[in-house]
């Protein structure tokens, strides 16, 4: 068909816009010329479908209106009086008949799917020359329908189609490989059909799938096939044959299951079993990273792609063994076996790999090995439990044997602050002293604190606590003596460092806890270290724990002190150093009378511990009337040599003291002149 032409009115408007006058004969000639040019221009010529409303219709039929790619369509039913008929089997629907390549052939094979127009051109059929007739043919694709196969227990297979390859097929034919052929609709195929094989042998099967078109196409896709599959029998209960703890965080689990059966390991967490994510097929070993110092429980569970009901093994739990050495014996303990109790048979205790004892009660949780224990010899134990077909083995634990008398008590301890750290010295128990021993040092913050181990000493009796800060408070210590065989004395009586600080503006204070055992405090001596020349003097204060400082002591703004504690047997202990700092002091009058009578003539600041000084005087309007950095100089009540007016003035005094701290004082002073 020709493209729809524009109206004459529109053409006239176009010509007017182009500057062509349309009135009169000249205008109409111009319009006619425009129409000619417009209609005759090649860009307005468009091909038409000659199949639509042919002047002389022909006639024919095809043997199939729908075929598959690769199939042929044949022309049939051509009227006898239609002569010189020729055909094009892939008419494009827009070319004129004289532009179409025609041939007398009546059969054609299509290689590409789609919808095609067959055009017939001839003469006769009761009409003149140029008869035209067309028919549509649909060519369908024959692409493979892809799929995978899940093999499940119970000799079942599930076909899982690839939904993107289902195509336009009307149904799907499954050949299961054992002679069974099933036809499925699209919905049935999407639901993943399953097949159970009756043959009980070890036959390997190949499954085939083909898409099928209904008549008139009546053709099929190319066949897709699975890889050969081996069937799996019905799942039986899997078994955990061994569970062994190999380290503080590793457990190995040996298991058995049917050949080809997939299994998954589950672990009990907060009372419920959850998947560990570890899977395998048949038998093997799972290695689990977990807190093996706590009892851990497991199950092996069957699983397959068909969501068959899982079969679970019996619950199997680990064993955690603890061993402690005592004099002439080693004591073992554990938690009663927590797995399936009905199959419990016995415990075995192994010492250095050899069975040392056997217990038949599941609820027994202790064992004592007193068989020839030698001091210093290492003994390594493991605990086994036999539960049905399962052997559970704990991690091996080792202790050093003890065969010795209990050590005597530590005879005396002293703590003193030296080089700004507590140093503890112990008098060892002479009766049981051996060439190899260990001192265990425990510490508490203050006399009411909880003791915690802070260090050990091997073959030494003096310990320096590097982690303590004596200026922060008093620390108390206890020591215990361990012999070469690991036997310990009872902890010593506590000793506490003397802590010096200040609880009042003019005094120092120190803690009263004793730094000696078994001696007691006889007296305290206050050591005074001169802050200028570093000389020392001592003040004996008997049993007092407070010292008031005299004015003489406060002549320097800072003074260093230390407490020397003397015991009744003459032993001494030193406290921390403490520097006492006095606050800067400034005295100022609230009024002065610069009237020449010789009394109270100057406004002067007085103080102690003043190092740097600045005083500024302001009038009521905030103007500076006087300033000085000389602490001996005051304001005489003049401004620029003239007598200042009576009244209130403001001052600001800034002081840097002997410890380099800044102090600022502000206030008001009244200038008064007496009447004469």
C-alpha cells in the first residue's frame, strides 16, 4: 500500500510557508507542481503485500501448516486449471510480485524456526494472468530440553528440568532407561517427576528427555540424555564408630553409612542439634573445630536430594578428663557419659597408653591411680568409653608425680618500696627446703581485696612487683612454697606495703597495715627530704599514722616525705615517696588611704610561694590606671602623677607559684582620702 498522502490543505500550507503564492492561476499551477513532485518522489513509494486482496486469487494447500525445523512442507491441492504456477516459500510480505524470485518447486525444507508466508503466482483458475495466493506456515524449534538427575535412596531418581529450555513443546517424553516411558505436561515436568526402579541389581541407567509437539506438527525435539546413573539402595542407620578428642579445639569423628548415601554431621548447641555444614558420602572421618575442653555431642544424619526422611545415628558425646597430682597418687575426674546411655558398656583408663583400670558404671566419674607414683615422673592419662559399636576417647592429660612430705610454712615475709616498686623477701621453710622449689606470689589491692597470682620465683626468695604502682595505694601479698614434687605450703600471712599520702591541708597520713610477718610494727619514722638541697632529716612519731606539718615545714611550697617502718626485731620497710604541696597564699586589703599620714598609704599584695607576679588596677570604666610585675611594689593612689579620685577600683593579680602553677585573683579595693 502507498503511504497515506498529506491533504491538499496541508500541502498548500507547506507551499505558503515556502514562499509560494496560491491565489490565482499561478498559485494553482504551483500547487499542482507540488503534488506531482510529492507523489512522484521515490521516498514516498513503499512496497505493498501482494497477498492482501489480490485481483485474481489462485489456490493451493500444504500438507502441514506446522512443522519442525528440518522438516519439509509440500504444496498440494493445486487446481488443474491453474497453469504456470510458481512459488516462493519465504515471501517477505512487502515486495511486489515482479520483485519476488519464484520457482516451480512444490516442496521446501526450513532450517530456521519462525512464521513464513508461501506465495503462489500463476495464470488461469478462471481468471486472467497474475493470479496470487498465499498461505502461512509455522516452523517450530527443536532445541533440547536440558535437565539434571538427582539420585536418591530407595533406588529413586528425580528429573530436574532447566526451566529456561522448556521451549514451546506441548508435552515431554521421559525415557527412564529401564523400558519405562512417560509423557508429562509442562506443569508435571516442572514439578520434577520421580521414578523408582524395580530392578535390584547394579545396573547403570541413562535417562532421556524429548519435547513433543501435538499434530499437525507431530514432531519432537532432539533428545537430551543424562550421564549414566547408579542407583542407591534404601538408607539404613549410619553409625559413629569412633570419637576422639585430639586437642583443646579439635575432635575427630569416624562414621559408617551405606555406599552412595550422603550424610551430614550435626552438633548439639544449647540443647538442640544444628548442622555443622560438613557432608560426605558413605564412610569416612569428620574433623570438627570446637571447644573440646567442654563436652560436645554429635549425630550423623542421612540426606539426599529427594528430601527423603533422614535416618539418624545414635547420639555420641565426647569425654573431658581432668587429672591432678597428689602425694603418692594421681586423681582423675570427668563428667558422666552424656550420649545414648542404653548402650553404655564400660570406661577404660589408660596410663601412658596402657590400660590401668576399667569401670562398668556409667555414673562413675572419678578414679585414683596410686600404683607406684614416683616424684617428678610424668604420667599421661586418657579415658575411653565403649558405647555399643562406638569408642569415645578423651584428650590425653599429663601430670608430674608427687611423692614427698608437705612443705613447712614460710617463716617470714617483708614488703618494702624500693626503686618505686614493691619488693617482697621471704624466709623459706628450713625444714623442707630443697634445691629445687617455686615461690608463688599472690597480690590484693588493700587488706580487703581478693588475692590473685602475680608471679612465680624458681629457686629465689625475692620478688619485685613491676606491675604495681606504690603511689596509688597499699598492696598486700601472700606467698606459698612449692616443693620439687609440686606440694604446696599454705599461704603466708599477708604483708602490706605502707602507703603515704595526705588527707588534710597541713598534714600527711599513712596506712597502718603491717609490712612484716611474723614481726609487728614497733614505730614509724617520718623521713623529710629537703626539696632544695636534697638533705634528709627524721621525725620519730611512735605509733601515730598522721603528722601535722609546722610552719617551718611549710617554708618551701613543696616537701618530699617517706615513712620508715621499724619492726620489733629491727627490720625496716619503706613507704612510697610523697611530695606535699602547699597552696599559694595572697593577702590583700579591701581599702587603703593614700593621704600622706604614713599609714595604709599603698595598695600592696603580700603572699608566699610567689615566683612570678603581675598586678593590674582598673577604674570603674575598665581603664587601666596601674600595672606592675614587682611583687614588692604597690599602688600609691596616683594616675600619671595625679591623685586618683576616691572610690572603688578593681584589681587583677596573676601569680605563677614555685610549682609553676598559675593563680588569678580579682576583686575590688576602696580608695579613701581622710578629710583635713
